[in-house]
């Protein structure tokens, strides 16, 4: 059922994105009186699930069976269909190839433009309906919890991040984005009574940072419940108890506490807990796995007050535009990161399997809308890559024509289209291979 729900969300998202993207091409083509021969959601190789051609219309509308994309077949244009029959005749007034370069450029940019517009509308709608919630950096009152690599970078458990590259941090989770995507590595930390500055080397740690949340908000060891199967069901521990000491060591650090448990497997040790304002000493049994059999509170909303901004409909649109611009810039930074071999980010490239896994296992409209808006931005950015067979490839050749005044030959464009499709095929095979290794073989 979980796979079905995720797959349904993925297909719905892709359907929306494909239709909007192709409609961008369609509307600009019709604006400049260029015929659109086909407008399809998904690919109709050999056959279509549905097709319809209105009377007195040049366009056939349909739904294909292969959900890997869609297309808008524009008359007189060399595209992925590789239909070159029209090259045998003179250009017609209603064909793409007969239009001025600026019109052809706008037609090719229409899909990207409409994907960005869609993201703006989705973000604006989300902000108007749900508002915006975030964990303010100032609210992370216990400081940060570091993994071993973060400690190697210079962070310490309990540090509070004051600034990144000299600029304050509003949302805690912006720290990760600014370090990974913006390469801002000068970090100011509050450590006890001192301010400490660290500047870890970006290229040394970026392969690790892209895969892991190396720092997280520090939350104390607080008992949420004791299962009936626990060895400490009748120990005296109670929900809400906050551990502040273990085996004579005063600490509420989850990592330290678990390490002490691990060193005392099969032993009975004493916990010092804070119950309300009262300290209580409770002997507990550590099982052979180094655990005491309790469930911890992990919902950060129980420890921190999240900031929430509410927007009117008029306020939501400029805020949605700003958010879309930020996400667009983030995607460009990710692309730059992907093109940096030292980052090893290319190993994270994934296909539909990876995309499907980011959806919620239950239908969550907020998450669905957020992912759809992000994918719309990603689709816009990826389509602008200067690879023949993508919009960016067509744009590249059109810009060459605008600048030089010379149009590449139809024969050259046909060969370029074939080369671009081969490149995209290899990228797709690589992405699927990555997913198989990550999600199936591991």
C-alpha cells in the first residue's frame, strides 16, 4: 500500500508538471500561429491509451502508455520524434522553421517559463493556506548534536551556531543549505562562554555533507513510553522522565548515554532522572544489546517552539515568488555542485525510484504540493541544460543564430538531436543504475 500511495503521488506530480511544461510550448506556438500536431501526456510509442482530435483542429490530444514524459509536436521542428519528412518540402508559413529566431526562442522557453510560474503559484497557495513554519535558529536552545564527521570539522555537541560567513541564521535548517549549496564554511559558534570560529575545508567534507545531516538540533534524553516488553517495565521509569545522569556520570547527551549503556550490557546501572523539578535515582537493567528498552521523545515540536508566518492572499504571491527564486538559485547551485567532480555529488543522481521515495507514505497534501513545486523548478533548470534533445539544446542553437545571424543546417540539427538523445539515454541508465545499487541491492 505504501508503494502504491507513493507511486500515485509521483504519477500525479509528473502529470501536472508535464502538462504545464508542454502547455508552455503549446501556448507560445499558437500565439505565433505555428501548428501543433500532437499534444500528449506520456509517450505513445506504437499506441496511445487515449487520443482525440477535435473537428477543424490541427492538434491531436492524447495520453500515452509510457509515463516517462510527454511532448508537444510542433510542425516544422526537428525534435525527439525524429520526423524529418517535412525537410523534403519548402518551409510553410505555419511551420516552426519559417518563424523568426526570437519567436522560435520564445516557443522553446515557454515550457521552462510555465514550470517556474507553476512553482510560484503553488508556493503562493501553500503560504496563503498553510502559512510557513520553521525552526528559528535562536530556538535551538540546547545547541547542536554532531556526528563524528561534524566533530572532525570542528563542531562540538552543545555548540550554538551564531553566524555563517558573518551573516546570522534565521532558520536552523538553512545552516545545512548555506554550507552545502552556497559553500559558506566560515562558522561562528557559541561554546559555553566563548565564541569559536571554524572554517572546515569544503572539498574535504562535501562528499559526506551531501549524504548526511551532520548536525542536528540537540534534544535531551526524555522517555516517551516504556513498552510492555521492556526489561524495565517495572523499574520505576515513567513517561516524561529526563535522564541527566548515568552510572555516576552527569550528562543528558544522548550519544554519551548510549555509549555508557553499550559498555554496561547485561548490567544494572543507576539512572538519575529529572521528574518535574525533582531528581530521582532509578536502577535500570541494560539488555544484551546495550539498550534499556524505552521509547524516546523525538518530535522536536515537543522541545522547541516553531515560528509560523501567516500570509494573506495578497502577501502570499510576492512571498511565493521569493521562495521560487530561492529554490531556483538552490537548484543552480546543486547543478554547479554536480559538475564539481571533487564533491562526488554525481553519485547521488537518481531516477524515478529516488524521486518516488521522497513522497510521504500517507497522502499528505502539504508535502505533495511542496515536492511538486520543487520538481517543477528542477524540471525548468534541467531543461535549460545545453544538451540537444532538451529545450536548452534548442535554445543554445537559437542563441547562436541570433548572435551570428547564421542558422545551423537541418542536417546538423538532426545529428545533434540524435547525439542529445544518446547522452540522455546514458544519463538515464546511470541514474537507474545508481537507484538499483542504493535502494535494491543495499
